[in-house]
């Protein structure tokens, strides 16, 4: 009779992940991590800037932004800001996606910067976006934890 195979021992990365999860503390009821609060404020600032520029008639490449696009993006930012304020996982994930796209665009623009101003603008978006992205990862793990201490 064949002996059943022994289970594989966990890999080093699985052990590190388990150790990191054990160190996490679940959110208390009504608690919101600082990074999520900062992300909510950033979403509101982006929402207000988007609406203000649209009302002021800001043009990109000599074309005025289309009203439907402005309204859809504003609605998404508003929903994201509300979800971030309520510490919802989907909202943090949406902010991480927005930050990821921004980092990719400005990171790819950096090698092609024609002057110091372009470099500074790219870095002014890239560095804070990367920092917020990094801090939101831990916040996402805490929000996702199955139990919240009361």
C-alpha cells in the first residue's frame, strides 16, 4: 500500500507573510488609518480641482474637457472620497489604482523631461504618490482583516 506524500513545508516567503500578518492589529470599530485619511483628503482635493478647472474652462491641447468625462471622473472621485472616509477596502483599492496609473505616467515621462521644470513636476507627483501608495498597502491589510476588535 502506497504511503501518502508528506505535506510540503511552507516556503520562506509564506513564513514571512504569516509573520507579517500576525503583527497586524485589526482596526477598532470606527478607526481609520492615517494613510486612508490622507488619501480621502487627496481625493477631495482632486475632486475640487477637477470641477474648478472644468467650470473655469481649462483647455488641454486647445480642447475643452468634455462635460460627460468631467462628471464621470468627478462622481468616481466623490465615491472614492466617501469610501476612503468610511475606510472601505474597495475605495483604498481604487485609490491605489489611481496612484499606480499616476506613478506610471509621471515615471515614464521623467526620462523624457525637456527641462528642469518638467523634472520637478514629475517628481512632485511621483514621490508623494509612491509614499501614499506604500502606506496604503499596510492600511489595506488592516482593513481586510476578518475580525475587528471592539
